[in-house]
């Protein structure tokens, strides 16, 4: 995901979350950004590799 680095420049990195809150985190992002994040759900795009800690 794209985020602002501490140097003020855009960076691309991964969000690492605990599996126990993965569904809630996806729900929050889906609510904030609507269907733009539909691809985050492996049920809809199984080719996307989403790993949770």
C-alpha cells in the first residue's frame, strides 16, 4: 500500500496485521474507501497474496 514516509516522500509497503483482527481491518478500509478495496479480499481475488501475522 502507498503511504507517506518519514522523509515526506510517498512509499509503497505492506501492512502487517494480526490474523485475529484481519476481517475488522478489511471492513474499516472497505467502509472508508468503498469497493475500491474489493481486491483485498482473497475470496474475490484469490491470486492476490495477502498474508497476516
